[in-house]
C-alpha cells in the first residue's frame, strides 16, 4: 500500500464473484481525479494475481482455483 501524509479515506469496490473452473474476475474502485494515493485488494476463498495503481483508481484481479464462488474486492485510498 502507498500512503500519503494528507488525510485520506478507504473506498471499497462492489466486489466480483469468480466463476467456476479457473474463471477470473476483477473489481475496480476509482477516486476523484488526482486524489488516488494507494490501494489494495481483498480475496475471499482465492488469491489475488493483480493489485496495482491504474489511472485514478485501484483494480484487483483474481483467478478461481476452487470449486466454490470466491470473491475479489478492490480498495482505493483517496486524498481528501
């Protein structure tokens, strides 16, 4: 995670459910233009394979290696 010294807030994406059999899914949460300072990802029942700064948001991508329907969720950190 990248942090700044100014006040900031965490904003979570809506999340995405991964389909069966090595299906992939992504979630993306945006900040107002010029305010993204960092972010991260949360994967429930699977592993994240990408989580990085992109434009004015933070994407999270995961692949399903199980027989369940795991979830991936992005988190963007935005300056006030």
